[in-house]
């Protein structure tokens, strides 16, 4: 244990995980955000027409939606990364708030592979790795389908190689 | 009857204790009480006796049926419970998945010397109300069964039930036993405060609906209404305190914490007694709770972080109820096996540094300052001046909260335990065995990244799912995580200027 604030002296920090998710995930996220934004705009437009909500709220919402569609998915794509090693899985998700999760191979309980209806159109899949903790599932969205399949196989094989009930 | 033969006999399907023939009908009668009252009223109106008899016979018959259709057995490494007449349901649990065993006795059961044995497995099935309850066993037999179940959990033994069964835990010398002086903490506990708030809210609504406040202000009262209101407030507070003390007594009366055969046993409850047993293997750590109200009055409480016991079963995790400040730490020392004066319970904690302190202050003060500025603007445009008073009070309270929250932050890694303390109104000092750490979560927002801080959480299979350190300098977080589980985090770390050996 060292003095607090020693960050500046030694500068130890976690690096980003090695692999990006598929670039197609960015398109999928932009599309999702655009659909959400359009729905919100239509709802507000109806409100403006029917209940005489002031029209400048539309301009405000439009600005928010533009940022939501143009900036957030790109930011999310830059943050979303993953990596596996012999002994651990390491994921990074989020955009404004960045969350990094590390789980040892020996503690992995299940490995889930999922293709949502939208993700399937883009040839993408998500992999979720659960441990015994209620707070500890590691989830990687927007993986290329082939990469995701290989990842699931690798993880399952490596997790099986370790004894114990993973709690 | 020796306990070994008790459990050996359980290999065949068998019924619960015969005395449940008394308990079940009483329970059904209570459940049918509203209907019974209605039937009785209708019966006296029409004058027909058979109807009234039916109202009693049906619940009693239901109770008897419930007894006759419920059976359990222990066979092939599983404990199985079969119940139901029309839709039959079998609940089954592998013995090596048993994590906690609770014995709960209602008043009726206590009179008859019975208890309900509940098996906690920590599996998702528990959330669906599928807990395995053996409702109605003789107390001796339930204790013997419990000893065997907990014994079977860590090592699933092939030959079954061999070995000596320890004495019932209530015979052992308790580590902590109930002290009536603890009752003074009752009004300051979380549940005490909730009771107070609920009663105040309910009473004021009731008074409002009857327009009592108008009456109080009228001249009917023999004393000046100011004094009357003051007396009313005092009387109300006395009632609320009495209620919270009563609640504490009913929940925690007769409390004792004992250790027996590799498990910790907590027994409490004045009317309905409850014995919780936590297998030592499953005890991931303990948390000393020191919420503000308790801290100011010199109290502490202790909870267990148990593998397989989640938040919804938090009642099962109490190790020591709110009590004098030295009781919970003493129990924690014994439970963690701390010998020296600088174990996890007492070790000084490393603070989180000036950046974390600054963050506590900005987070607490920002809303209060905004509120104050709004109030100032409102007053400037003609609002009454006293609007500022509550805003200033809120600002002062926020400052006090920020100072307390900053002072509370701390972490350490001592004797294989990760120690983390945070919070003010609900401060906890959590001590987690690193062997039970099953992963790390590091979270930082853009603001935190700029301040060089990060929230580190050690995930575990028990308790809230994780033990968290709020706003640690990132280098400290990485170093701590790497010291706790060597090699796991360092493979993903970068050290720009020095070698990895500085870790």
C-alpha cells in the first residue's frame, strides 16, 4: 500500500483490452439511436400540434437527438473492447461512464451466445460471461458472428479445464 | 433416538411431525378468519347451524390434507419435498448445494416443540418462492438434520451420514448474547426509523382526513393550543420510540451467536424464533454497519457476506443486531479469526486522497448551492426572505455530509482480506476474504478520469454481489487488485516508466 495520489509517480493503470468489436456494430448502434430519436421527435411533434407545447422544445430535442445519433455510437465504439488471456477475460463497455470488468477463467460459470433480431441482420452477436456474482456478468455486444462463435468455444474449453464450482 | 438413526431413517418418503395436525388446522382457521366471520354473521341471521359447522370443518380438513399430502426424503444425495393433492409438486435439491439452513418456529410451533427447517441453496429457483421448507419437525430432529446438511455441504461424502453429530447449538457457550441495554439503539436503527416515518406519515394523514388540526386550533381545548400541540408531539415521540423498541425486542430478543461444527448459528426472536446457520466455508466476509444515527449513539451492527445468500434474503445475514460499539467488532474479530491488534477489523485504512475528498465536496455541495442561488434569485424578485432559511440549512447539512463521507473513505488489504469503508448515513466497513473474490469491476466516468479516480469493486458470490471502493486513485486500485489476486490484473496493466516489479 502506498500513499494516495501516487498515480503521478508510478502511473500504473489498466490499458485498454486488445480487440475492438466489429465496425458494423457502430452502424447498428447509429441505426438504433436514430430510431429512438425519431420516435421521441414524433411524440414531441404530436404534443406540439395537439397540446400547444411550445415549438422551441422541438429544436432542443432535435439538437439532443443529433448528438445522440452522431456522437454517442461513435464514442461507444471507441470504448467497447475485449480481450481474453490464458487466465482471464477482460471487457470494457460504456461511453461517458467506462466500465472495465475482469473475471478469472476459473470463476466462469456460463458462457452465453446471443443474436438479437437486429444484430442478425448485421451478422453480429453478443457473448455474455457470467460468474457466481450477482454483479459480475461480462457482456460483449456487437461481435462479428464468427469471432463470437470462436470466442464461446475458447472460453468454454478454458473454463472447463478448471476444477471447482466457481464460487 | 440418536441423531444418526434419525437421518438414516430419512431415506424413505416420510411425513412431517404428527403434531403439525394441530398447527395446520389452526393456520387454516386463521387464514379463513374473514370468511368465518362472514359465515357466522350469515348463520345467526338465517339460524342454520350446519352452515356454521362447515366453516370450521373445511379449514380443519384442509389442514389435515396438507399434512397427509406432504412428504420428504433424503436419498441419492438429494433432499426432496413432495406436496399437493391435486397438483403435485416435488422440490429437490442436491445436498452439496445446501448453503444455509434456517430453523424458524412460530409461537404455535414453539408450544408444541416444533420448528420449520428452511434450506437455502442460493440458486435462482429460490427467488420463485420454491424454497425448500420442511414445515414441522421436532426441534431435536431438525437440529440433527441441520448439522448433517451443513456437514454434507462442503464435502459430499459417499458414505452419507457417518460421523458424530455435535450438540445442539443452544447448548454451546454463545460468542455474543442478547443484552437488554441494546434496546436503546432501537429508535436509531434503519427499521426503527422506517417505523417512525411510516407512523408519522400515517397519523398525519389520518388527522388531516378528520380535520383534527382545525379542532386543535379551536378554543375547545382546556390548555393553550401551543402547549397542547407540544404535549401531543412529545406523546407521539414516546409512542414511536416504544414501538421501535418493541419491534427490536420482538425481532432480536433472545439473540445469541454461537459457533458449532464449522458453522455459525444466529438465534433470535422473542415470539417467532429463528435460527440461521451459516457454513464457515460459505462465509465470504463480514460487514460492520455503522450508519450515522447508530454511530452518533455509539452503536454498531454486523452482517455476514455469505455465498449464495443475496440481498432479498438479507434477514439471513444478520450476525449481530445493533448493539454497543465494541460488540460487533469483537464478534467480527472472532469470526475472521483475527488474533493480533492489526487484523482486518482494526487495521488503519488508507485514505483515498485529496481528489476523492474534493469529489465528495463538489457532489454534496453542488445541488445545495444551486438551490440556494435559485432561492436568492426568487427573493430578489419578491419572494419572502425566509425562503433562504431552509436552503442555508440544507447547505450546512450537505457540507457536514460531505466532510463525513470524505472522512469515511478508506481501504486496506490485511491478512488476506480486502477491507473497504465508505458512506456516511449508511457507512459500512466491509471485510472480504480474497479467496472469495471472483472478479473485478473498474468503473469511471469522464469526470472521474479527469480526477484520476476510479471505482473498484471486487465481485463475490455473496451479499450484494460486490464489495466496492469508491473513488480510489487508479494506481492504488490496480495495485490493490493485483496484491489481492496476484497476476490477474497486472497482465492488463501498463507501467510507463518503471518495470512491473514495482507493483
